[in-house]
C-alpha cells in the first residue's frame, strides 16, 4: 500500500519537533554590513559555517538517527559521503552511542577521512566516485543490518535542515523579501521552503545552483528528475548528478525562483563573506551570496532585505590561491590583456607611463609577464586593477589609440587558468642576459622608478611580476648587459636600492629560459 505524500502541515510538525540541538547550535543571523552598503539592500547571513562540523549537515543527520528505534541504533548506521554529511553522521552517531560506517570514495582527501575518524566513524574507502561509494554502502547495509542515513532524500533529514528556517524567522521578525539557498540534492532547500511557506508564505525562497551542477533546475524545467552526465567539482558540496524524489517534489512545489552562478562569481562571494565576517566559507557556502549579488544586479532592487544561508566552511586550504585569483575576475576588479608593442628601446617605459595615466585610474599593475621573442614586436601579458564592470574593453581601446594594440583576455578561461603562467621560454635573442630577482615595495611608481634608473643601452628581455597581496612584490627581470659594462651594471644595482638576488647561474633558469 502506497503511503500518502507528506503535506506542508506534516513537515511543519516534523520541523517543530525535530531533535537537532543535542549536536547543533542555533547559528547566528548576522548583517553583512559592507555587502549591504555596496548592494544598497540589507543582506543577512545565516552562519551555518559555525556548526561543530562547519556545516548544516549535522542537523538532518542527527534528526534522522534520533528517531531510530533502540534496536536500529544497536545495530548501527551507514552512509555514503565524501564530505560534510559524513562528518554529521559520525558526530551524531558518537552522541547517540551507536556505530557509524562511512563509505567514502578512494579519491576523498585525507583531511576529510581524518575528520570522520576523529569523530569515531568507521571509514570504508571504495570506488572512484560518490556513486560507487553509494552502491557499496547499500550492499554493506543489507549484509550488516545497518540503517542507511541518506544525505538529503529522507523526510527526517529534510525536517532537520528545516530548523534553520525556523531559527531565521524567529531571529528576524521584520521585513524579509527573500531567502537564498544553495541546492545540491535538495534536502536543505526542501526543509527551508517547507517551513517558510507554512509560516510566512510571502517570503520568497530562491534556489541557487552552479551552472555546471544544475540538476534541480534542469529537473524543474523538465517536470521530471534529470540525471546529469557529469558535474563540476569546484563546489563539491553541491555536486549532485540526480536530486532526490522527495526533494524534487517539494522544491518543484514550494520554491519561487532559481539563480545559476559560475565559478568566478562564487570566488568573489567567498571574498565578500570574508570581508564582512573574517571567515572563509567553502564554495557551496558562498552560493547564496553570489546569487543575491546577481539577483540585485538583474532586478535593480534597493531597500530590500535578503538572507543567505552560509551552509558550510569545509574549504581545502590549497584551494585558496585559486579563489583569490578568480575572485578579482568574478567582481571584474582585475582586467587581463595581451598587449603588442614595438620591440625598441623605451617602449616598455612608455607603456608603463600610459598605464599610470589611464582614465578612471589609478589602475595598479597586478601582473606583468614578458619574454623577448621577436626582433620587431613584443607581446606582453598585463593585469590591471579596475573599479567598475565593463571597464576592460575601454582600457583595451585606450591602449590601441596610443599605439599598443591589446587583446582583452579578462573573460578568457584559457588565459586565466593556463596562459598567464606560461609566458616565457627559450629565446635566441636574449644574448648577454643577466637574470635577477628583485623585491619591490608595493607602492605606486616603484616599477617606473626602476625603469627610469636603467641605462638606455640595456634592454629588458624578460619580466615577470604578480601581485600577491603582500607589502613587497617579487619581480623576476632579465636584462641584456654586455660583459664590458658589468661594473656599470653593479653601480646601477647599488643606486637602485632594492634587495635582489642574481639568478643567472640558476639551473632552472638555464634549463627552461636560457637559450
């Protein structure tokens, strides 16, 4: 006999009676003051990144386990997860004194494996993907009589996540125009939407997905669950190929609108959250903030109140460099160009002077890469700070008017991810080349000072600089200095007054850059 689907009133009761606070805290709902000023709307942040496992996932996992019978708890629970759900299940099982088997793909980072083990979970590594781990978990469940704790497609899990909305409406009883919620499998948005639509139906619930992991959006459009062939892995917390049956039913019925965001927008949102909170959220945790910014820009709203759920902060440290680089592009605060200039004395300096006098400045140099390769023209990779969207095209046109044809690479993924790191190589034209690493003070005019002190007869044959956000910049320079002028060059280095290390005999330079 088929059971009746749960109705909104059923979910309201389940959320109101959910057991989550044995392991979860009532997370703060904080104003994002800097972001609110920039967007001219009031932005509130629901800080689920402050939970014990740095994610909301422990709410649903614990609520599911807390409703198991003593016989089920005696046998233990099992789940398949490579991330936040695994830690939530392990913590909940530890609190309830039951066994927890966590099946994780063999590709899971050691950091997450160690975190689950530290919480008392029994880790089983199997397969290369979540699907492999899920299938193996179902096999173990049957063999050992364990109870499966689904990451999203379970009414008790959904109800546990819905307690977030219950807290939000209690914490903020004033005007609230919309709540933005990240979607992976749909457990979080199902619980949030079920509660909000039962209590304050005028508040919009807006779902957010990555443009390369949008299974829910595609499913809602198609009117049936759509399984993706592949998903992007940047926002691994929402990288789900197939949403749940129950979560699809609820989301399709209750959610008002959807927003898709890309990687650069999410990186920019991670930075926005950091500016306001001094905390670093994971990509999935920043989806809602990225969507609010996009929503405000599209609908030109002012004076509205929006809430974003920061759903997690399990960020791999080695990903921060990528996030920092791409956040500038996501905000269009950095523009990239391939500039062509005549290969002649003084052109390098003229170009730097032009940068200092561009309209709408100041435009600080964020990156500068060059390697001599042609006797007639030079190709230089340049990054500049910008202050407004769409500025890169105007700068490129300005370069061209002054005799420096420029290709705008600001939105070129190949240039962003690879080409910027590959400018250089061997050059037969770089005769008498001396290679030096300089430490420059990061202040306007430092580069121009360096160029103004150079003797006209010396040619820059290689230049690489990337702003790393520190007080001092590190710059690699190749300068063609005839042997007869070694003493004059030594005097030049002393006059310059910058710390340097000569790398002309460095084996890596000889192998990859010296002809």
